[in-house]
């Protein structure tokens, strides 16, 4: 057997699909907020957005193996989008402008990320993050990184 056969042949992640109860509402949210390029749209079924080299899909829940909807108080997934450092705060301003609740405002984490967290209409957690220098992190780092002087 070839050493690159079966799952060892995987070289990248191509797309991620969020299962949706209200596809129209989710489409409107992602389209309005992120302005991603639409690659494919099948009304009442699915939409694919291009996000860099990856596709983000939204698909109407309904296949037998999709399982039940996630309770409205729970998230089913967290997705993260990388931006330049200054854009984390710009994204926060846009969320405030659009009236979208923020879970955690822009914060310098001790793992060298500046982060912002909020939810989409179906409670999935969305993170906007930027890589930052270790000196910009919290005063008491967790030990995830060390500053080498």
C-alpha cells in the first residue's frame, strides 16, 4: 500500500460547513457582516463563501445524519478568522455599529493573540484574532510562551 494512500493523503482542509436551521437568516448575517465572495448558492439548501483559500459553507439542516438542532443556549462550533492587529478593533466597531452582541471585546491574550468573540444567529462562536508580540500580552502570562531577552 502506498504511504500516501487513504487518510495519509490529506494535505489541506478545503471547506467547512455550518449546519443551519434558518439558512436565510444565516446567509444574510454572513453576507452583510463579512462581505465574503459567494462561490455557489442553491436557494433553500446551501451557500458557499470564499474565505482566502478555504470555503465556508452554510447548509440547511435536514439530512438524516445531521441530527437535531443545537439548543439555543449552546454553541456547536467555534470558527476563527485571522486579521491584521489593528483590524480586531475595527471589527469590534463594526459589530457595535450593527448591534451585534459581543461575548468578549478586543483582548490581548497571553498566547500572543488579540481576540474578539461574538456569536452568529445560530449561536456559533466567531473569533476574530490577530497575532501580536509577546510583550503585548497580559502582565501574568500563563506559560504558553516565554519572552526571550
